[in-house]
C-alpha cells in the first residue's frame, strides 16, 4: 500500500492529527477524515496491556501494535517511542525497526526511565548532552528513510521554558525534523515557543491535561504545524462503552445499542470488508458480492 509521507502532508499545510490506540480506532479516525494519526504510548499501554502510562510497555509490545496499525492505515502514522527503550544503541534499533515497518514519524523524549505520561506529575529529564546524543543516534538511524524524527522534550515541567527552547534548538542542530514541547502550562509560553523555535513544530492538545486548550487555528497561528488530539478516540471510547454498559445492565436488553443504527457488517466495512470481498471475487470461483450480508431475523 502506497501512502503519502508525513513530510509531503506537512508541506501541503498544517495537519490536525488523531490520537489512536489500536487498529479499530485507527480505522474509525481514518474514515472520519483525519489526514494523519499518532499511536500514543498511553493508548498502547491502556488498550493492549491494561496498564497505566508509566514506562511499563516493552519495545516488542509497541512494535507489534504499531506494525499492525501501520499495515492497515492509508494515512501517515506517527509512533510515540517514549525514551527509545534504552541508550543510543536501543534508540537506533527502535527507529530502524519502526521505519522498516512503515512509520511516518517517531517522537523521542528526554524523560528519565521509567518515564510517565507527560501530563502526570513526578517527571524528570536526562541532561541536555545525553538527550542530544540520543537525538543524533535516532537521526542517524532514520537517515535515508521516509520516517521523520520528532524531538520531544518534557523539560518544561522540570526546568522551565528556556531550557525547553534550548533543547529544541539543539535537537534541530542534531538532525530532528520537528520539535515538540510537552505540557507547556500557559498560553504565553506556547506562543513564545512557536515564535523562538524555527521549523516544523508539534503540539499535543491533551484534553484535561496540563496545557491550556486551543483551537487548531490558534495553534497554527502560533507557528505549530502538527497538532495531535490524543483524546479523540480513547476518551470517547471509554465514555461511550461506559454509558452503553450502564444502559444495558439497567435495561437488560440491547435497545440502547440498537440506537447506534449499526450492524455487524457495518463494523466489518469500517475495517475493509468490501475491499477483501473484491479481492476474493478475483480468485475464488463463485464468490458472491453479497456473501457477507447479515441474514434477516426470521419472524415467528
């Protein structure tokens, strides 16, 4: 499957990116019209392993989920690689494997290990020299691929605005394609980062987190080119499942689910049923276009 690179997508203009956590959330967000998606570490931890985002996910577990998501997606997919799963050598292997899997970008952060969600208290960061060494290793590993390097820093929480900006500038000098300051706490800080840090910049619109809320237009006006909305799938899924479970347990029937107006076939179509049936029809004698239709309920 040939998909447009994230570089080409960004060159066409600023991008609003959906946060996803698995293949189904990716399919739904892609169907809705998002031009890029980001597989977040928090989403992988919660959906694949039932764990909080505090550094418990292994590289193999991330790679498995990422490879599946990338394989079924037609738009660029950004992968959150946390701290790179170790030192410079680990970072290189992480980047090489994800680039080979078709990742459109990875974002690498400067937290100490074990890391935690960027919007939780208790974070700490490695020193700038060590961080830039890992950025340089990641850039080397991705050289010649279509996978961009997003340099994320969590230093705002620990050391403040100035150190965050200096880390971004250093990352650009060492090969990063985009910069990303996680969880700036004021609108003035967001604006200053946008003004002082050159090149493409990412912003994480983490609903309910430590940063102020913005519109996409406001952020692009400040100079941000890639805006991620991590809660668009995970928070809506949690809320929807929770409310539906309560309704079904209360009513002891499926009337609430029926209000969604979906059938099993509708679900399968979101994840490519019609394409697979068309492929089947090319190779299997007697394959029927309606082979996957749901049988109507027989009336008594």
